[in-house]
């Protein structure tokens, strides 16, 4: 089992170099791969230069921008009249959706450690994992600290997930921890794998699904100390399952850095079908009215009709190229998919028509 552990050490050593570039004189500006969020006609997205931009989806014009001067890897999270953004410099900001005005920042001084995983919201609380190894629970309205967990790992770069009254967190050293959403204390159950977990967890029914650095996808039943299954069962996949899987109607849809999208039976781990995109799949799939949408790194959007029976080697209903790299999460609503391209533009794909609808630059005014 030495190989996965050695691989994990390499990943932890290299990720800071991948995630953030040098700042000061003569060096490049810090960059990030924040994804898109959509709410009430507005697209929210982070930019490479460390800003959040709000774009009106009707006029295609920029409504506002807010500069953090720090890399942003978290996808903005919108709740009510606030949008929440974590920064690599170690703060969580709450901005007003209308004008992008700062409502609060935590901590008010100093840093809690780089925020790489997306924050999640529930129970009038925003939960955020930090590179100091702890999870923070903050009041959504005022940003006051409700609780801070004990240190769970050297770094937490994945997003927690809420299931009922429990918060689940995965770590690079191979743990799944369960915490109380109310007070942040560790609950009785946890899980330990020989290999570290690459993706954030997803909970479906009583099972946690997530990708590992040993190039398998795992299903772990809450309360068990052994995995229910791993996929593939024997020979590992061609690369990591970096993005969180999507689970719907008893099927797990998992994109892999080996360029394949896998459909897996959630109870048994049996493969139902697969699709080879030919390029790494970095972002989680999105489901829209029985249409499964996945993007590959080359910027091609693939759409699958889940109302039809797909063959073992699946063929998309349609594929649309945006002509730009895609390394961040995306979102969709009402037949439109909102994607941040690597060229600092927003691309909007009409999946019903199978065409690029419009695009807008994210350059700061």
C-alpha cells in the first residue's frame, strides 16, 4: 500500500504550486479556477486576477465586480441577498447580490488558512473548510463564529457536505469525518482508507460517494468501517476521480481525469455505461430535466438523454464546443449552461438547441 501514500505526499507537495502562482514584482498574478453560480438572472463567477464578477444574463453586461487581490478557487455560493466567496488568502466574504458591497468578512483581521473547497449553507449557517485543517461554522447574516472544529487534517481542501444534522468531511490522508452541524463536535463514526480522498464527498441515502488518489471511486455506508464497493473493482481507472460524482435515481455519474464519464449502479458498484470524452473531465456533471451535462477540459459540452437506454459505450445526444478550456465547475438552469472558460469569458450553451447562445468577457471595468 506504499504507492498510494507516496502519491498522496507528491500531490500535497505539488498542489500549492498548481493552485497559486507567485505574487510580487515581476511575477505572475495569482490565479484560480472558480466556477459559476446562477441566481435570479445573474451569473456569479470568480476571475483569475482574484475578483468576483456579476453578469446579467439578459443584457449580457457586467453588473458589478469586487476585487479581493487573492486567488479564488471556490465557486460563489448565493443564499438570499448575499453571495459568499472564500479566498486563498484565508477569508470568507459575504457580498450583497445587488451591488457587490461587502456585508462582512471572516476573520475580520488575519487569516483562517487558505480556503480552496466551496462553502456550503444550511441552518442559517455557512460551513467552510480551511487549510488549517478545521471546519468553521459562521452565522450567514453577520459572519459571527458559531464554532470551529478540532483539526481534522494538515489541510482541508475539499468541500464539506450536509446530510440532515451531520456534516461530512473528506481528507487527503484518507479519512471521512462526521461532525454535528450544531456544535461541530466529532460524532462516533469515521472512516479510514489506505489511500487519500481526492474529491469532496457526496451523500445519497445512507452512503458517502467520493474519489480517491488510488484511482478508484468509493461507496462507504455511514456507520461501516469497510467500503461497500470501489470502482473499478480490480484495475484502477486511468487517473483520479477529482470532481465529486453526481448521484441521481440510484445511479452514480462520475467524471474522471482519464477523460471518461462512468455511469455506475449506486447499490452494487456495477458499471452501466461509459463515455470517453478524450480529454480530462475536471468538473462534476450537472443534471437538467433528465439531461445529463458534462464538460471536458478541451471545452466540449456533452449532453446525454437519460430517458433513453444508453449502450455500454454511450454516445451523447449532442456535443457543443465553446472553444476554450474548462477547468472549473459549471451550473445550468432552464436549458442554459453557464461555463467559465480558461480565457476569462463566460460561455452560455443552449443545450436544447445544441449551440453556443452567447459569451461575455470577464475583464474588470
